C-alpha cells in the first residue's frame, strides 16, 4: 500500500499529489505517514503526507512527533 501511494505521488509529482491524496482515507494517510517515517523514506514524500494530514486537521501521532520535521 505504501509503495503504491509513493509511486502514484511521485509519478505525478506536484500536480498529481493532491489528486492522489483525495482518494485515500484518513486512516490510510496516518498509517502511510508512520511507515514512511519508520522506513526513513524520502523527505519530500514524508512532508507531502504530513502536509496532507495538516490540511485535513489530523494530528501527528505523538510517538512520531519527535521523528517529524518542520
């Protein structure tokens, strides 16, 4: 799931990011963020997920707050 989301977002780059994000649930978004941080994926991808979470009013899970970046 995370790999698919990663491929969709980066194959379309900025223009397609918002379109791809509209089709995933809040739960999937949060889980994808957690996994991306744990796997130390590309900073741009993590920031994309984090930005979408903020836009939706979702909180960064407390255990991942220290791992996140601004």
